[in-house]
């Protein structure tokens, strides 16, 4: 399977730079009931069925981007993952720019905090902070907006690049399908007889890592941590027994449920879902529109069929849909 088979042309103006009000984004529906339908995310209570189970990712985005100095030169640090082998919890894996200035032994100074570059492997750096960094993040950190949002982060992004159900800190990117939900919409979904459950997958840099290999199967996913609680596993079991559908809010939920089999537990996943994958847990997917040649587009193509998905993307571009993290969404039923 070739990576170029998942390419498409997207006009620059279709990339959303600001979010729509929660629930108001457009929703392209792909299901077994006929041609594509154009709705709004607020229509979900009527689009889903009583007895379905909506599964959310409750990870919380941390202000993971830091700006510091090496001497008089500016440095940018993006925290990727806390490393657990330092007894005081001061070591982090990170991306650093400009990398040419970040040789082992380099000190980067922030306001009231510093770190030393301990090691480098490929494009990742091991940083050791002068003290635990978490208490400083609200003061020093910036929300790590994706690079295709061509503006600095703003104070409003601390709220809008976060789901209303975010609970467990650890992500460096939002599970973007979840950004569409307001508290009111979740209440309306529950009132329609649709169950709601939560999992946690801390979204890392690997979710957005471009596929540079010519052949899809040569790409390797980065590891991401997840947890499925007993209550969620039981809700999945009951939904299955009663004939309801499991509705994943976002690709991160799909990877969590398909990695765990819907069973309770915690672990890490490097699952790379491409066409031909046999889904065991998820029946319906709510997802945003994804970058060309991305692992996320490949996952959606595995779910609904590559040709069907790319045709839907063409329709969305014609109809003026907004793409990527702050953009519009699709509701997709698993192909037969």
C-alpha cells in the first residue's frame, strides 16, 4: 500500500484557524442509509440511537510549549513525555528548536526555572529540569497549537483547545473530535438514551508524525499511554449485549479501544490502523478532517473505505467545510 494513495489537495483557506462555538461545527454523515448528509454536530442526539454508547477521551492538554534562552539566543521546548526513571521526576523527553544549539550539556534558562540537555536520540532530547516542571507550566507554558494554525496561541486557546470533559493531564495535543462537545450537548445526548463513557489516551507527538515512508507498512507509530476503567469496560459489555453500538469520539478512542479490546486496564499502544484492519470494538466514529498522507486519514479509510473517505473529503472541500483541529467533523459508520 502506497502512502501517496492517501493524498488529496486542500486549499489553504480551508484550514480552520479559529474554532466554531461548541456544537455548531458542520457534520458530514457517512452511513448505510444512503448518500452523504450535511448536518451539524448539535444534531448528534438524533443521529445516534438509544442504547448506543458514546466513548470520550478525557485526557487533558498541558501547556507543553516553553520559550527560554541559551545565552542570548532564543530556544523553544516542546515537552513530549515525562520520563519515569529519574527519582525526582525532573526528566522529560522533548523537542527543541533550534536543534543545532541543543547539544548535551547545554543549559536552557526560563523565568525561575532551567533545564540541561542530557542526551539526544534522533529528533528527541532528554532534558533534566532544575526542579519538577509541572508547577511552572500554568505560568510559563503555552498551549501547543498545531503548526498549521498560523498564529500564536492566545488565552482563549487554554479553554477552546481543551475538551469540556478533560480530566487527566498528560496530552500535548487535544483529542480534537471532543472539542465539538458542550456540556449542554452531552446532556442532550444522555437524555436521548445514549450512554456516555470515558477512556484516557495521552495524545503525543506521534499521532501527528508525518508518514515519510513510500510504503505505508514501513511507517512506525510512536508509543502512547492509555487507560480503560472498569466502569467503561462494563458499559461496553452491556452495550454489546443489548445490541447497541460503540461510538468512538475521535481516532484516539478508536486506537485505545482496539488496542485494549474494550477490556479494563492500562498500557501503551503503537497500533497503526490501515485498510484491511479488522475492527473488534468500534462501530461508529466521530472524527475531524485530517491531513493528507496522515496516519489519521489512513485509520478513517480503514473504517469506511479509502475511496469512500476521499470522495467525502472532495465533497467537504466543495461545500466549504473547515479542516483539521479547529475544523468541522464527520460521522462515519463502519463499512460492512
